[in-house]
C-alpha cells in the first residue's frame, strides 16, 4: 500500500469520525416528551403554537402547530416587549449617554412641574415610579388610544396621573415606566422610539419581522409584534453575553444589571397572578436565583400568551410563541413544560 493511499485512508477515517460526532451532537436530545406535552395541552395553548429551544449556538428543538403558523409568523407579543425596550435603553447606558439613576426630570422637565421630580430611569425600568396606573395593564391599553404620540402619552403620565407613592416604595406592574424610559431615549437621541429600536436592537439581532409601529402612540411596554424566530435571536444574544453574529449588541455588564433583582424585600409588590413569587430586574422577571442572588432563570411573559425565558444555569433559551390570553393555568403548564425540558437537557441547578 502506497504512502499516498495511507494518507488518503487516514483523512477518510478522520472525516467519518467527525461526521459521526456531528450526528451524535445533533441527536443528543430526545424531545419526544415535549412533543407529547404540547399535544396534550392543546386546549390551553390554543390552535397556534411555536416552541423553540436554543442551546450551544443553535436551535435544538422546533415545533410548529397550527395552520400557516410558523416560527416566522408575526403576532402581538404584549409585555414581552418590555425586555426588548429595557435592552434598548441599556444601549444608552453602555454608551454613557444615560445613567440608571438619572432623574427623568433631567430630560423631561414636565415631571418636575407636576411633583414627580425624583423618578429615575431605574424606577421606570423596574415599575417603581410611584405613578398611579388606574385600570392596570388593560386600562393603560385603552388610555393609549387617546394619544397620537409617545410624547403626548408620557406628558399625560406627568400631568394627569396622581402620585400613588414616592418612587422606590411600591412595585406596581404597568405600562407606565417603560414608556417613560422610551420617551427619554427619544429626547436624548432626537429620534423616534421606532428608529432607536430598529437601529440598536432589531437590526443588529436580525429581527426583520419585529416592529413597534402603531397608528397611535407607540407602546414601548407592550406594543411590539414579532415572530418566534426573531425573539429567539434576541434571547440568543442575551445568552451569548450580548454578542450576535460577531457584533456586541449589549455589554455583559448591562445584561447582568438587567437580570439583577431591583426590588428590595421591603417594597410591596403588586404583580399579575402569572408572575406571583417572581422578582423583577429591568424589563424582565427573575423566576429563580441561586444562593448568591444571581438570576438563573429570567423571563418576560406577555398577555397574549407568549412566554420567552432564559435558563442561564443550564445554558439554554426557550420561547413558547402563541396567540391566546395568558392565565394562571398557562403559567403552571409552562412551568411543567420547563421541568420536562430541564430533565432532557440535564444539569444540576440550585
């Protein structure tokens, strides 16, 4: 046998080894139990469902249920928008154009005029402004229809909404704080919120099917439409320490701050039922933390049923993308689905 033939055989053996390795690595997870769980819970989930799991740099699971409902189908995502908006605001922090403890009134003087001088950006991103939100989330959605621009709506927060408590003394989940923070960014950059979101988050993360466009006032808190694939790009960026396709979209420090509990134990929390018992960072819920207080599971569920989350401990991201009102029953269902996924992916997390 010639030396040249030996080299050829060696190369062929190495190639076969790597092909076998790749086959094993792609087939390392058996998600058949997740398939079955999704099928068994079809009444709760509704007719249209996309489930995606991202790990080790790739989507390792994709399930699409429903007629013409795929990972690229657009749908409203409600409060899942808050995570996107908080990330956009944090790009200003990364650039030194904004600090979390800056007062809103430094950029929007109308808040000083109406006795709301001490609200900070941190208060806004963590629902601790102290500004009353009559009617809660649904009331905010109905009220927004009266305003043509984000500026009009935020000025009304300053001039027409009462002060419920001093800033930092009450957590009340609403659409107020994130909308104020979005308006501050408009003032700093002299661009619309939609332009800023596209330039700083959506385009860098390849989210071509995501938009906050609206005929009335844009809603940073809950007005986005997106797709399962798009939102997974965003989660992948966060999971990858702020990097997406070789571009640093957010700093590691910014993400760490977003996913650090911002609400002291002494502060009363008025939370929706689906998030009872969770802590809150900046634009996202902290479902679980380790014994050092570092977030291990972070999420941002929306009213219309979509539930994206990142499990930092096990190193994966997941989204259940649906078009069905979120309720307590869905919370329990998603928690059980997560338990099933965790058992498949493995790892010990405390």
